C-alpha cells in the first residue's frame, strides 16, 4: 500500500498545545461554579475493619459544612464495578461482580472511603473530617496473595467462596505443553515478581458534579471511557441514561488509571445530597491509596527450545494481587498471557492465573496492562536460553518472532509486522555488535540488553470495540468532527484531524474537534488498549469518506464531469483529465447548504465502527547500563526503542508516546516501588518523597526509531502506540545488567540492594 | 483573622484580605482565578506549582502567601504578550513538549528562570534547572529540546 499523503505523516502542532502552554486549559480541578462546595473524603486507617458507629454530630454542626454522608446514606445506591468493562468478550464471558459501594460499611484496604463531607471551602471540609468520630472494629487482614489463598484466611469479598476473585485461563491455548517441555532440548524456567506501580498522573483524580434546572446530573469526569462511565453512573444512582450528562475536560494524565471511576461516585453523592455543585479533588496521597494502580504479579514461567533455538513451548502461571475490590485487575492477567504468549511462534502454549483479593489498595489498568509484568520474565528467560544454546540474544529472537501472515496474539491474522526491522535497526543504534558479550572488568561495568514485545491496536476481539464518528462540512469548507476519545495528552485530537483532513482533501487546521459532551457525541468505547488512533481513527476515516463521496458527487454535477474523474486535495476538487475543471471544497459546501435550486444538503458522514481486526504493534528495546559493583547502583546510560506502529500519523506525537513509555519503564525497572507495611497494612509510599518516579536527571540518552510502514487495516496504515513504549523497558535493562555483571535480578524494581546482594552471593 | 495584603502578580496590583495560613497556590488559584499555576503533590516534590518570585523559581504550594506580598510574582498567565506566545511557550508547543500539559506551566517557568540568566545553557544545565519539575508523560526529551531551541531563539532576539 503506498499512498501519496499530504496531511498524514506531518509533525503538526496539537490544537490544545497553546492553551496548555499559557495556563488557559481548564482541567477538572480548575473548574469553579457559583455556589460550588468542596468535597473531602474520610479514609480508613486500617486495612480491614468494620465500621461499628459513626458520630456525625460535631462535624455536621461545624459552620460551613453542608453535607456529611456515611455508608448508611449511600446504601440507597447500587454497588458497582469501577472497572466498567462488562463488554462481551471471547475469553469466556468475563464479568466482574459489582462489589463496591459509593461508601462501604466494611473497610477492605488502608484508605478505603468511610465518609465524605461537602463544605463551603476546603479548610472547613478538612476540619470537618477531623470531627467525625468513627468506631472501628479491626478485623484480621491479609496483604500477601499466597497467604490470602490459604484455607482459613480472612475472607475479603462478599461474593466469592474464597479470596480468589477470579481464575483466568489463557484465551488461545494450543498443543500439549507438558509433553513439549518434556521433549525440549533446553528448558528455562523461573519465578519473576513485579510491583504495584502507581500512575503518578500530574493532575490528581478530580470530579465536579451539579444538578441542572431540569434535574439532570452534569458530571465533569476525567474518565477515559466517558460513555461507559455515563452508563455506570446512571446505573449506580438509579437514573435513566438521558438524565446524566458527562463532560470530559482537559485531563492531566491518565495512563489507564482513569479507565475506572475515580472521584466521580462520591462527588455525585455529595451533589445529590446537597443539591449544590460539588468539586472533589483527591490529594496526592489519596491518588496512591484510593485509586487503582498497576497489578503486582508473581509469574512462574517455563519455556522449551530445540537445540537449534526453535521455541517449542511456553507455560505460564500468574498470581496477581487484586486488592480489596475487584476493579479491573483481573484482566491484567488475561492481557498479560495473550501478549506474553503471543509474539513468538510457539506450537504449545498454556497459561493460568489466579487473581487474589487482599486487604490492599485496588489494582487495575496501567499502560501495558499485564504485558510488562509477563515480559519481565519471558524476555529474561529467552536470554537465558540463548546463552545455554550458545546463541546471540538477537539471533534467538529473530528465529522465533512471528512473521506477517501467521496467527497473531489475539487469534487473528498478523497482517503486517516489522519486528525484524526493529531488532536490526535498534541493535545498530545501540552498537550491539561492538558492545554485547564482551568481558567486563573493574568497578563500574557496562552492558547492553535487548527485549522484544508485541501489543494491541484496540480491544477487539476481546471487548466489543465500538467507536463512532460524525463529520459535517461547513459552508467555508471547514469541517466539524464529532468524536469522544479521552484527551489524556496523547495528541489524539491532532491525529484524528489529520486522518479526517487527509480523506476530505483539506488541511488539518480546517478540522474543528467537537467532543467531550455525551449529549452531543455518539457512543464511544473510549481511550484505552492503544485504540484511539486505530479504532476512532477508522471510524473517522469512514465518516470522512462518506462525506467526501457527497462532495465529489456534487462537484461532479457542478463541473459537469463524472465523479470518478475527480480528485480532492489541498481544499480543491479537480478533474484528473482536464485540470481546467476545478472547484474549491468551500464552493461545493457553500452551494450545498445555501442551495436555492431545491437541493439543500449539509454534507456529512457518519460511521459506527466496530473493529473486527487488531493490528498488533511490535517493538525492540535496547538498554545500555552501567553497574557500580561496589554500590549495586544501576544507571541506564543509553536507551533505544525501535517500534513498528504502522504508519505514524504524526511522528512527533508517536515519539512522545515512546519517550514517555521509556521513562515509565525505567521507573518500573529501577526505582518505583509501592510499599505496603506487612504488619500494619499501611501504604508507606504515598507521595513523591517516598515513591521515586524518574526525574529529568534520571533519563539516559535516548533514541526512538519508528519503522513507519503502513498496516493494511489501520487508518492510513496506523497501529496503536500508546502502551507499547513501556512494555519492554525493564527486561531490556535486566538483560543489560546480566551482560555487565553476569547476574540476574528477577524481582522488580532493580534496587542497588538487590544487585549488591546477588553480587555478594557470587563472591 | 484575615489580613489585607497587596500582591503584585504579573505586574498587576491586587489588594486581598487573606487568612495568614493561606498558601500562595491557593491565593493564585482560588482568590485570583489564575488556575494556570497547578497543584499536584502538595509537598514541594513535583514542581507543578512553580512560579517566579523576583525572578526565582519558587514552589507556591510551600509558600505562605503573606511572605511574598509586595514582591514581583510571575505566573504562567503573565508570559505571553496578548496572543503572542513567549519564546519558551512557542518552542514547547512546536517541539511536542506538551502532552497532558499539567506540568507545563511549572516547566516553562523553571526554564524561564534559567534562560533569563543564561541564554546559552548546556543540555546538562537545562536538566539541572528543570530537575525539580516532574513530568509523567514525555520522558523529558522534547522538553529539553524545547528549552534549548528557546534559548537559541531568545539569544538571536537579544543579539540579532
């Protein structure tokens, strides 16, 4: 597929960038409405406790307090699944029980919401929290999932007979793994653990809710899945969907965390109770303890190879820690298995996972969603096998990666893949041949490492991957594009403008994005699973195509030629054969709207798009590290990400996604550790003084390589690129450490203490 | 008890009655409606609330408002001239240095404090100047590019 493109592929400036640069962008936490109250939440200091009694009187009597709600007040509303994801899927009719109330009479984790107040300002709201008297009955608690699975462990959920919230099986099993492992020439195995990484969105979770004059509920929500959130909110608060209007403001970071309901339910409850507008902004500490963060896993992995390096079997068991509520954590294992068992050709595959409830803050979706956890082990084991088989880590990967035409990770045909190019070009950029496998001496030792991976472009066929786009042409040839992806910073408005403009033959700046209001936008699944450019992009492309056909038909009539003979570009329609016959898009659109010949038409196109395909992006990650053998300190000095994400609609935006993923991957690999005190259940890392995400000085020299080859199914050849950039970072670092000092770290994050410990063991 | 104090923000004088415990970030956001100054960690670890006080980058979430009355307070809203962006804002926009944008005001102001003193910084000097500002989206790569490009543009402007 080669197409001459005039808008797609350009490094255009984002429509919202100037407003963000000047402080004029309005985020949820910036909103003020006349008469607005400020909400605050009282949270459990215990990991597991029954609320025996709440004395509200002192707090309620504090001047300026307008409402105080407790579990008793919120019992009238339905329990919910904050993960919102009960869409049909192929992996066995996955549903999550609605196990969480707006407030709960039994605290199931440190930081669980017990009560909430609305007051005329935040100082009074905070003072009121201190005046609420709660009598708790402390209950036995369990932090470790293995302990939680033992008979007699304290029971956390109300619905399951044990603490195993969900058992998941790999969706695409094949062959006979036990037999294949028995027959393999080389078997590598190990247990790899990962931590509960926090999203650290720059803006905290925030929501604003008010009731309008007709009794409708208006909610400013950061949710990545606005339409699903509206449906769930209507369900929780016993309202028809038409009574709820959800507005998506500018969102200050998300990375999967806002894929679930966050501050919305409590904020809405306070607004309903007071009848007044309420704003609820979580503190940074609440972001750490009250929201979902990455699911921590223990993965037992076993991989078999033939002598010549051919991979024959992969067996996976994942044990995941869900926390006090189900959230969307269970899916992290399903996704992890699909991707972990997906990018290598492998005739024998099996995987099982237990997702276990514990008295810890809830787990959920975070960039990569289970994929980084499983690749952390798989990619280290592949290196181990390469060493045993006396092969180069690149060679063993090149031998086993899937090629175009094979069955991809989601059970669909792999229409295009350029992972081989990623490996080769990335290796060259890091200086693999000169650096890898050399004998290292001295106090500080350098090494290079590689990891490869694949991911997804949308949720099909696991979830119902449904997007809508509507485009209408204005009388001056500009267009309004009505869509509702979540603007979380990924430059989606720009990408969709480029797709629509390319198809309509106009310029990207001619497109006005109409969005963020469920009253106006058609149904949109939302922004997760690296799907917005791919799925909303395809909806946009098809809607624009429909409008273009109308433009061409009317232009053909106006020019008195056949519409097949016409081309459209640079805001002009012209005849391919007779260049003199030409008319502007604006003239056609104006004539259609102000038509005095009885043929009025607002040129427009609409597409209800359901993805039937999934074009997996794939990439190779290369790290160069320096290890101080005296201190165990690991420094990443160079990092290369080479990515096949199809045609880059805007290379600058794609680079941004991959560079950001790199940073989150380096944090996941080296410094970010979510620490829960085993004796008290208290979260000890609840702000940036104790939880270390990489700063500007922690970033290495970086290079991003975009392969930029179009995929047959993506809009103008694009694939998803939001998530893949962080997936292979940590294992590439671990493999580089092995190259430097000959030891493997299997437990994330790779702290100096862990490195030193294995080095001392070696001595 | 509230006190009357005069604040000079972006060269405009404001007389306000404020509680002595109020933080500068609250006065800017809640009293003056200048929500470009962001609140994020609340403990001075992330730099989202950075403003310039007499040209020096200062964390508004740790600054008691009354301690800066009468001083020259500069927020992100005071950088552009009408609709013309400040060169640092312009390069942030053009280089794709803005994703979610929530850290951007603080980043831009930290960069301004650097470039107002040093129009020819090295990459390392840029990194040190921004080391108090956390960003979760960009990996900082395009932010560094943008600041270096702004330095070049401002330098050309100063010495044409």
